[in-house]
């Protein structure tokens, strides 16, 4: 759990201070950082919450140090947001035309 040591040092915490925060022993922090033992799930979750990171980062499964945010199917980028904003300004008859045009374009793509 090299990332635990890195996070602790980046936050200027001693092993004892981190242990106090997590309600574990300093010896446990030492053992986690040196790969002697591994924390239980509850302790891992507490660490991740405290450092605002993911369990995957703590255990070295990812190099992404921040929490992974869930992305909904409808998360829009800037271009998509602009299109939706313009679409909403159209009268219903024009919206139907846009929908038919998109359907036709998609059908053409699927026929190729």
C-alpha cells in the first residue's frame, strides 16, 4: 500500500496522527505501509474517505488519486449541452424534423 504512505506524507501526517484519526494503532499504519499486513474493508473505506480517494488507489489498482465519480448515461459534454439548449428553443414542429433527421442519419449508418 505505497499510496497510503504517499497520501499520509502529502498531508504532513505522522503514522501516529493518521492512526489516531482512523482509530487504529500506529503499528497497524506501519504494517499497512510496509506490506506486512492488509487493512480490513472498514479501515480501507475509512482511509479512502479521509483522503478523498478510492480504495482502488489505496491498494494500487489505479493511478488516479481522486475518487471516481459515477457518470450517468446522460452526462453531456459542452457540444451536447449546446445542441440540447438550441433544441429546446425550437417549436415542436421543428423538433419533430430534427428527430426524423437523426433517425434517418442513424439508419443510413446502420445500412453501411
